[in-house]
C-alpha cells in the first residue's frame, strides 16, 4: 500500500503553516530531510509513504495520484486574516 500526503497552501496568503508542518513532521519520522522553502518533494517520491508540499492542487497531479492507494490532503490556516 502506498500513501501520499500533500500539504498545500500559498505563502503569500499566509495559509501554509499547518500543511508544511505536517509534511515535514512525517518526513522527520521517516528519516528524511525536511522540505526547504521552494521544494515540493517530487524528487523524493517512490516510498510507501510519500509527501509533497504544493501551493495549490491542479489537474496535472492526476497521473501522480494514480500511483497511490491512499491520499491525505492537509490544508489549514495559522493566523488571522486582516
């Protein structure tokens, strides 16, 4: 069984805190380096548990998603909207 966890958000809108934190927490537990700012994680795919961090979801992800049995989407906001 393969699982993909995608955290997503837009840094310019300040809505990416939780998604990136969850993705990097999972990467840490799996012994992987955290994603740096600007990294999406596509270069590291191929494990039983994979992670990505994206600014937004797009139809082009369909081919990537088809390779997984489970998908977890993490999208949450930290902070206050003005």
